[in-house]
C-alpha cells in the first residue's frame, strides 16, 4: 500500500480507533482530507504576491476537486471501493456555501486557476459560521434553514492561532483568528492559501460576572464577538446598510491588512517604500473597499507616513472590480453609522475626499460637475467612488459591462481617469466545470485531442475536425444522455421521487432569483407553450423538461412570489394528463455548487435571458456552453462574447438590445402590449384569475402590478418582460423545432464546447496578473 492510503488508515486509527471498513462516512471524509493535506507543502512566494480580498468565496465541495488536482482522485475512489464504499459517498457531505452566487464563485475559480498556473494569488475573506441558507419548499413556498457547513468537520482548514490579530471597533474589540485552506493547483505543484478570518472574544469568559451568578453577562463578550462572523448576508442585490455588515467588512479587511503588514516587515523591516512592489490587492466589488482608508490609517498612524506617501502606496497597491450595473447595488454607508462603528477610519475617508477636491480643482472640473464625484455626499460615503479614486485600476467583468461602466454607470469618473478603466471578461475553471463534473465528456475530449485542455482550454479548438464526424457526434449525444440519466437519479433522491424523463429536451435556468434575470419571463413562456399544447395550436413539440434552480433573498418578496408561481405552474403541468408526456416543469430545491455540477452536464438549452444591459457578465452561461448546451439568450453580459466565439447560428439570440431599450425607455407602455396581445394577456392573467394559487398571500397580485402598474420606485415592467415576450417564445420554439434533428443539433452543441476556450478563468487570471497586478506569468 502507498503512502496516501497508509495515511488515511493512520488517521482513522488515531482519531477514531476504527479501520476503514468500520468507519462512518464523516470519519472517512476527515481522514481522507487530512491525509491529502498532510502531503502538501505550501509554495513560498518570492516575488510579488497578489491578494484577492472578497467577502465571499464559494468554493464548493473540496474533497473531490482537491483530490483531482493532486492526482489522487482515482486512488481515493479505489480505496473507497476496496473498503466497501460507493466511490461517490462523499457527495453526502455538505457543500460549503460561503457565497451568494456569481461573485463568490468567481473568486473560487480564480484561486483554482492561479494555483494551476503558478501565480501567487492568495484569498482573504471571512469564515462564516453559517453560509448561505439552505432552501426547501413547503407548499411551493421557499423556506430557509441555517447552513451548518461545519457539521462534519472542516478537515481542509488549519487554524493559525499564532497569526491572530486584534480588530478594534467603537464598541468592542475582537480577536481575528485565521483559518488557512490550501488551494491546490492542477498537478499539485503550486499550493496557495485561502485565509478566512473568524471573530472571537479577547477573553473567553468573565469569571467576575460568573462568580456574581450573572451568567449571561459572563458570556456576553463571546456572543458579541462571534456574532460578527456568524452568518453570510443572503442579499446579492441591494446593500443592507446594517451595522453588522459594516463590521464584517472592516473585520476581515483590517485583519488581512495587518497580516500583510507583518509579512512586509518580515521581508523588509519597517521600510514600506516597496509595499506596492510586494503586494497587489484586488477588491472584489465594494465589500472590501474599506481596506483603502484602513491601510492609509495603518501607514499614517502606526508608521508615521505622510498622507502623500501613504496615498501613493495605497493607489499602487489596490485595484477594484465592479460586478453590477444595478445602481441600487452600489454600496453607500451612512456617515453616522460609519462613525458609530469605525470612527478611527473616518478621518482617512475625509482625507481622501479633500485630496479628491484638490485634484478636481487642479483639473479644472466645473463645480456643477463635481457632485457626482463626491465620496462623501448627502450624508453618505460612496464606496464605488472611493474605490475608483483611490485605486490604479477599475474593471468590469465582460466587454459590454465595462463599456457600460464608462458610458452609463460612472461616466464622470471615466472622463476624469480614462486610463484606469479596463475590462476583464470573467471565466470559469475547467477543472471543476468539466474535468470533475463531466468525466465522460472529459474522456471523450482527451481521447481525441489529449489532455492539454485541462490547463489550456483553447486546445478545445483541436476538436474542429470532429464536428462533422457522425461517430463522434453520436458518442457526444450518448454522453449527454448518460449525464441526463445521472441527473434523473439525483433528482429522484432529492426531489421526493420526482421522475424526470431522460428522453426529453432539458431546458435549464439556474442562477440567483432576481427580477432582472427574468425567471418570470421563462415561466410565462412555459405557460404559453402549455396553453398552446392544450388548445392544439402547437403540434410537433419536442417533449421538454423545464428546470429551474434559484435561491431568493429571504426578504425579497417578489423573488419569492416568482418561485411560488413557477412551483404552481409545475404542479398544474405535471399533473395534467393531457400534456404530461410532452412537458415537465421542476424547480429543484437548494440549488448550489454541487447541484450545479449535476445539472450543467445534462443541459441541452442554457437560459440566459436577462434584460439587455443588466447582467454584468454571468458565469453559469460559460459552464453550460462548455458542457455543450446552446444558449437561448439576450445580447447581454458575456452572452455577447459567447456567440462571438461559437457563432450566432449555433445559439438562439432574441430580444431587444441595450440601444433598442434606451430608445424606447421613455415611451414604453406594457399595458398596450397586454391589451393588444392575447397570448401575453393569457399568461399574465394567470397571476390574478385564479388559475394558479398563491395561498392568499397577495404575492401574485404584486407581480401583476409590478408589470402593469409599476410602483413608487420603478416604472411598470421595468425589465421589459412583455416587450421581449414574443421574440423569446419564437426563439424557444425555434430551438424546439431544430432539436428534432438530433444530429444537426448536437453539432451546434459540439461547436459550443469546441469554442469555449476563451472562458477559462485561466485566461482571466493571467490578464489580471499581467495588466493589473504586475505579477509575472
Ligand atoms: C451589497 C449587496 C450586494 C451583494 C453582492 C450587491 C451586489 C453583489 C454582487 C456584486 C452580485 C453579484 O454576484 N454579481 C455577479 O457577479 C458575477 C461575477 O462577476 C457576474 O457574472 C454576474 O453577472 C453578476 O451579477
């Protein structure tokens, strides 16, 4: 037996006193993970180190991906099988959930890519006690429960007590304790670190209070300290503006900077003039932007630097990524709240504001143009403005998004500092999103072009000669069917025995629930098809399963209403004997990274239907493309680049463009469409005519009103569902007709896989390294 297997046995014996055959699954999971960790040595950083500051890292289940990258996955599977376990048994171990969606998952893909390509990129974030809530449905309504992700242990992390630092707030002082997780590159050669901070009390227990029999007071400090990292905010659209959220942000930024300053001192003593040559810090959206004034504070207060010197270092060190166009998502903090939480940081925000004013004056910006540029204004601190001002680079996450940043979101900043604005189109790691989640397709590819694609996804282009090879296309279709069967099995277990039909076309929309992503439009189109099948106006329809996965922020009423609406449609459709052999509708519960790994390889059609100009990039669209789904989508976010790569003719683009929507914005009246178009009326009316039931919550009426009446804060149908309805339905039916020709359709899918090379996060991370971080690649 080899070292790895011996190590597993040793951990099982020492930690639990069992043999492999006697072990429980959690025991095995811990022993296998620890054995793998033990084999690692962290790569020392010699040159510049890039640091990714992010409130979220949605890494997913680590055991299989780490073993894959270490080349130990097959050995682990064999070991499990030899000892009488199903090699997939760790799938019962919970997924981590330390992120909401795209932004957190992107951070995880970047870490994987950087480690694979020997780029020293270290992650810094928060070790939430509870991650994103788990979701289940009760009578079709979303319910939430706590995500206790540590309940089977956390064998991949190492607690670094010795690197603990102190973080100070106006009303409390806490200890920040780092937990380091190895980030293992493909091949296992480079190991970087993801450092997640946990908040703990300075003193564990107050014996004086205890002796006075004041038990609550005795533990009060502990409770208040632990509260800071207790739970991830489940909001991925509107900032909550809450004290605790600000504490979380300051907590991990201050701790991470303290740890970097110590590292700098180890390298160079207390000469900080090389700081920006030694460290690059990427700010993942505005959540960590408070790190900017905090580093100024540290340099000026602790190391007596002048503002001018400190500011140059800060600007050269930091760069900022924007992930959203939605104006309401740009974070601001009430000055009064900020002062009540971190008063020591506020003077440094004011210094930045004053410095900005000097620059504006020098550049001769007229006073009337200055208001949109103020960091502190109207009693608020504008974090995105602070970020653009105090960093050397600001980037968007897809071409169109970066253009919109310049033209629409922050044009006054672009005029001031055009040289700072960049684009870095997002990407995904092909290790998790192909090699791991679709081993069948991976083997198919490797048999034809070798395995170079695992670290160089552009090599997929070498598949070109096979796009017209009937035998290859037939095999490619067989693999899709195999992945559908596996998904059917998973669904049967996780959705109360639901029997998904593997012979159907699988049409999949998986992403956070948000009005701009237009799951409601998808729902309307399904109803339209349902009615047309029933009244016989639609014939020759290829049987289709419409699948959804999405979590709604718990306080987002409309999003929850949409989930209930789709679950109601599912109930009606799935029970209707007249259509049930032609359509199925299913909203899966608790969609997360692990569920995505099952759904994505089984998809034929990828629904990417956001209103043009609203989705910054999207990354699920890339995962689905890579796994051979055609995109049914709008010209939005990275969809534009996807069809640029794989051809309009191999995808299904519909709907208004950004320019078209801008042109009709002032005159758009959804009521006219509603009144003139009976198909629209028929589906929209199901919200209020009693066809579907929202349990007297008023949720459906509210959705109806949002489309036809609007509200105090937005116009009717602000996301143009009714405007795009017809062209969407037309495109959806076109996909369906063309799917009948299985051979030709699978060629389109194949061409998508073949052209997905651009969307590797390996490419993205290398661009950041070369064009923002100044890290050699
Ligand atoms: C403070 C509230 C809040 C929280 C999170 C506002 C905004 C966010 C994120 C920026 C939302 C997010 O995840 N954005 C997504 O980022 C992905 C990675 O770049 C993109 O692919 C998605 O299009 C974008 O919606």
